[in-house]
C-alpha cells in the first residue's frame, strides 16, 4: 500500500496513551517500507508533557501544530507550529504543551543500532553514532523555526509551481535520511520521473494526487504517501490552495531522470 491514512485517523481518534496528557503511535512508517528511519505521531494535550527520554539514536521532532517548550539537555527552547527539534542520541529531552490546544508532533527516528560482537564473543549494543563519532561538543541539540527559512524556487525539468526549504534535516544530525519542506502552488505538478531511493511525503496542508506506476492515489492533509524505489511517479495539486508537505528521503536523494 503506497498511501496510508493513519495520521488522519489519528487526528480523529487517538488511542495509545502512555501518560497523562500524552498519546503516541509509532510505526506509521517502519520496516515494512524502509530501514532508514521510523515515523511516529504524538499528541500532547494542553498542560501535558512527553515522558522524559534519552534515545540511543538520533531523532527529530517536527511540530505540526501547537506550541510549547522543548527541554533539551536541561536547556529550554520555545517551539511552535513549524519548529523542527533535532535531538542527537544520548541527549535527555522532554516537551511541554504551554498552549490552549493539543500539540501534534511528527517524530522521525534513526534506525535502531544492531548489537556488535565483542572480543569475548558477547553481543554488545554499540554507542550511538553521536557518541561514537566523538562530536559531542559540536553536535548539540537544536531547535530551528522553519518559518524563518526562505522558500526557494525548485527549478527542474517537468516541474511547475514548486518551492522548497531544502535539507531542514540532513547530515548535521543524521546520515540515515534527509528531509525537505515543500510547497506546491494550486495547479502545480511534477511530471513523471524516477528517483534513486525511496521517499515519503507527510501531507501538512492541502490535497492532491500521486500517480505511481500508472495507479492514481488521492491524498489530503494528514495522509502519508510512500513512493517505492525505482517507481515512475508524478504529483499534482488538485486544489487552489498551496499543497505543503515534508519530503523524507532515503539516501541517495538524486533524481534519476524524467
């Protein structure tokens, strides 16, 4: 299945609650599609907070809606709709909702680290890439307000009405995947093409359709579009309003051709 609507269903009926004022669902995208990352969705009610955690691997959190405070390694930063929170492995973190409406979060996790055999033949879990690289002083957690980034016209053959904020996530946090924020004007489209790697679109605003290997899939705000590696695909904005989405790429990112 190339289009799933778990995010739309989740908006209507959250079900997995792990603590007061907080609910989450993991595995919106996982091993059934890619080994580069896993995707989840969380809701933090007004006055609620996420459980304090320390991840082994890197993770990023995109604020879909709402506002609050992100505590990263005991330092507080304000976050709001459009903020992206970059959390290297080993960093304690917690988010609090300081607003009057639920805060919705899209979470992207690096793949789990596989145990390694020690000299004694015992499997041991390695340190995270962040810890192992020795870059702890240079690779600190970060909050970026994507609203402060400029839209850039996406110029490519067979593309109309596209703008993007490229690499809002990339090598500065992880080499497992990369993320662009994209906007397509009403009537905009990308002509049929293929890409080297898989990618997925998390639809934040608007509606449209994706034609994948000759089959048409309609989507709307809250849907996730999964584009298989090597498929011939095109995207079209059906509505008059802009279509806004996160594009999450497995490596490599490059387009193969039209």
